[in-house]
C-alpha cells in the first residue's frame, strides 16, 4: 500500500529530529559535499536532468594532454561557465555547514565541488579540503605556476589558443581534477584522516558514484562514525547511513544553521 503524505511527513520530521540530536551530540562532524549542494546557487550538477553531462561529455585527462582541440574545448566550456559562477552565492546548505565550522563542531569540509562556494560562505581556506580541485584559477601542469583566470580569458578569446605557461611553455589547466588525472595526494590524505577521526559524517548532495571520493562515507562508517545522507534521490551510501534525509538540501538544512 502506498505511504500516505501525512505519514511521509511524520517520518521526515522524525528523521530531522534524529539528525538534530546527532548534530548536537557530535564532537567532530565532517561534511562531505557534492555538486547537489550548489544547484540551489544555479550551478548545474552532473547527473540530474538538465545536468552538465546530459549536455556534454567530460574530457578525460589523457585526451586533454594529447589533443590541442580538446584543450581548446575544455577552456571554451570553462569560460562559458563564467557568468554562472560569478552569479553563484553560497546556498542555505553552505550556510548551515559554515555555521557548524564556526561553532567549532566541524574541523573541515571535504568537498568534491570545484566552485569555491565553501570559501565564499566564510569557511577558511585551510578548512576546505578540495579533492577534485578548484576551477576558479589555473595552474601549469609542468611547473605548477598559478594563473588567475582574468589573465587568461582575454588572450584565449582573442587568439582561440588554449593557454600555455609563460615560464616553461607547459600546458595550463584549471586547477581541477579530470577523469583519469591523479588525485591530489595531500588533499586525499587529509580527507582520509578527517574521515577516520570524525564521529558524524554528513554527505550532502553527492550521487556517491565518483571514486575514490565516494568511498569516504564507507570508510567513516567502518571507523565507527554515524553517517547521514542528505540528497533528493537514493545513493549507494544509503545502506550504511543512520539517517537518510531525502529532499531538497536547502529546505532540509536550513533549520540546522546554528
Ligand atoms: P553528481 O552530479 O553526481 O550528484 C549530485 C547529487 O545531488 C545527485 O544525486 C542529485 O540528485 C543530488 N541533488 C542535486 N541537487 C540537489 C538538491 N538541490 N537537493 C538535494 N539533492 C540534490 O555530483 P557529485 O556526486 O558531486 O559528483 C560528480 C562530480 O561533479 C564531482 O567530482 C564534482 O567535482 C563535479 N561537479 C562539481 C560542481 C560544482 O562544483 N558545483 C558542479 C558539477 C559537477
């Protein structure tokens, strides 16, 4: 028999209360965030209807390295996102997480997001562990020189050439991790340490299908933490979660802004 709407509301209310109690009791919360956290800010995720992948295929790292046309396309896509990224502001979910950090409950956020919105929500740079990098700046893949995008945009639009390093001639790429690109070692080490040492691990807006990051909730669970999943659809992590809050992230987390 289908569950009546009133019953569903009662179940969700009870789950929210359980999450509230867990958050209150927890001493070391880790928030693990994915693209779903930023959809309320107007940045599409990858897999939802209308998401980025319904419109374009990702460019794997080896193709980016080998093919000048792929590099050009990658930079064209990046600059196409300029307006979307410039207009994006931290969401209610970002604000909730920032309040946990400010309250001293959450030593750091582990994020798969590349949009810099955690930093914009007021969380210090050192407390944001970016396992897939950051798209708001670029680096040379050979000598690691950092480039701000403002300096690259004009020459790219004028010449149609993907940027090359002024110092060493190396390939310049947004500071993000593409499919097939090695994971950032220090960030992954720190993410693993945080995951193993927390008592509450809250997954927010991730489909939990992109590995190795998607393995972190399981690691937290095995290390004895409670896992909570906040997402509008089912995820592979639901089976080891103590609480699954199903719905819109902003609506669900607003009441947990401390
Ligand atoms: P994903 O697109 O695979 O999954 C997003 C999940 O969030 C989905 O399960 C979706 O149903 C859910 N969701 C979307 N909006 C929601 C909302 N408002 N409320 C509740 N749930 C919502 O994203 P992922 O798991 O982060 O993995 C894909 C990769 O996408 C990551 O590596 C990340 O680097 C990259 N990415 C990042 C951004 C960003 O920085 N904002 C945007 C697109 C993709």
